[in-house]
C-alpha cells in the first residue's frame, strides 16, 4: 500500500466539514495481506448522511481501479466499529482528540456489551 497516494486521493475530503477523519484499516494494518487484498478506507462523518459522503468519494475516485473498499464508520455494526477502532491508522483527522472522544462512546458501548455477555473486552490502545 502506498500510504502517501491513498492520503493524497482522499485529501479532498478535508474541504468537507462533515468529515472528522479518514482511516485505513483491515489487512493493510494487521499485516495479513495477500495478492487479492484491497485497501479498506473508513470515513468518519458523525451526524451525516453516509450516502452523501460516499457519492462525493465515488465521483472523485475510481475506487475499483485503485482497489479501495470505502466505508463510512457510522454505517458499520458495533462489531465492525470495534474492529476498526482496534486496527486502524489515521490518514488525516480534523481533530485527533475529537476523533478519540467520538470513538470513546463506541468503545464504552462495546465494553458494556462484552460485560453483559460475560466476556472480557479487549483492551483498546490509545493512539
């Protein structure tokens, strides 16, 4: 993965005040890539219509050609949100502490649900 190129491709979203940050997650971060691995990109856009953000991305980037699998964080299930929060690198964020504060709610929710199920939640690293 050419992180500089991915960052450059999604740079235009800095002009969209609805977007809090853009992350890369998944196999590119965990190191479990293979010849058919794509680049998982997660856009964090609280209180926003996810489709509006995705339409903007799809109109500017040929995601198929670039091998990007683009998602909006808010559309994920809690389980996938937890996975992203455990396995991501920030391409850019408008405000790092605001991003971590935003994630705190979902980390807490995951932890509370893990306790309710009687299993230990994995510790969340501070970035």
